[in-house]
């Protein structure tokens, strides 16, 4: 029977490896998470124990296994229109302001997971344009990035099962923005897909080639990073934003003590951060 145990020293070594290569920080006593995420790779790679999976993944020569281990440890599902207020703020307040730009609005969904956030942003933009024909003349483009190749493939397919569709989507939005398939799933309609471009990106690497943005969504992501990595990411976000650009973080995330490059803007409900001049 395969051995799924992991000694504390091995776990601590793996924690360090994962943080160095993905920025993700595993807390103490999270061996159960490693077991649940990595156990399927034992059979796939014909390795007799979880310890061997971890050991091999840290070898530079084992590139495919390493990629799959990092992929498995950084993958998670999310909700449609999560917390609602950022999308309501976008539709009711920010899009009317940005529609005066005279150029396309550029949004970045960083660490987009299984695609619900960028597609929710695209639906918000389309709903705004439907209610106010002729506004936002340059339309908008959304860059969605993630570290996980499997998540990006899922995002690009735009196909979701009933469980995923039941997490935050109204029946009206399902009808308007999705097509039913023959196998009881639903796919994002082409007019929504057209607004979103998916690509692989590690938040610890350079953002220079991504371009400049008006709004960045990076919600419920920084909680997984060490303080030094958080500070670096926030500095790079500031550099990637246009003047007065806006950053949305998760409801429980704070930039206090990490950067002086943003002003907090309180809304009712919620907050966002605006780049200082």
C-alpha cells in the first residue's frame, strides 16, 4: 500500500521549496493538505510514497513532476462575483468614469484561478454597455494570469459544471452569458470570452512585459505570501498601474506596513486602493 506519510523535516523542506518557487507559504501542520493534493501523483509517476514524490519534485531534472506538484499545490476554485461589492463598484462608479478615457480600459485579474473573476469582470462590462449604449467607446480588455497550467486550460475552455455554476451566478446571468452543452455543463459565450486574454505568469517575476493597467484585481491571493513577497508584489503592482490606477484586494487583506504607494479609498461597502501620483 502506498505510504502517504511525510516526516516533519521533509514537510519543512518542502514548505521552503514551495515558497521559493511559487511564493506560496504553507503554515505549520498542513501535511494533510500536501497529502490530499499530491497523493494522486504517486500512482501517476509510479512512486512508492509521498516522501518520494516530494523528494523527486525538488530535483531540477524532474521538471514535469515539479510543474505538476506546484500546479497541484496552488490550484483552487473560486466564486462568481465574489463579495459582490467590487463588481458593483466597477459597474456603478468606475466604468462611468473610465468611459471618458477615449481608449480601451485595461484590467488585470492576477492569479485568476479557474476563471470566475475575469469572466465576472467581463459580464459586468457587458451589462454596463447594454444599459448605456455608446458608453465606454473603446470597450475594455482583461488580462487574466495564473501560475497553474491546468487552471489556465480550464479558463480558456470556459466550460463549467453545475457545482461551479451554482456558486454566485444568477439564473439570468446563466441565460444571458452561457450556452448549454450536451454533457450537462455550460460554456461562456463568445462575446464574454472575447474580452479576456489568459496567460501564464508568476507574481514573483517581472511585470514589465504585461503592460500598464487602469485596474488590477488581486483578491484573496496575498494572504498566501510571506511579508517580503507581499511588499514586492505591491511595489510591482504600483509600477504596472497607470496614474491614479486602482487595486482591489480581498476583504481581509491589508497593505498596512507593506507599501506607501497607495491611498485607501473607503466605499460603502468595501474599500479599494488608488495609486498615488
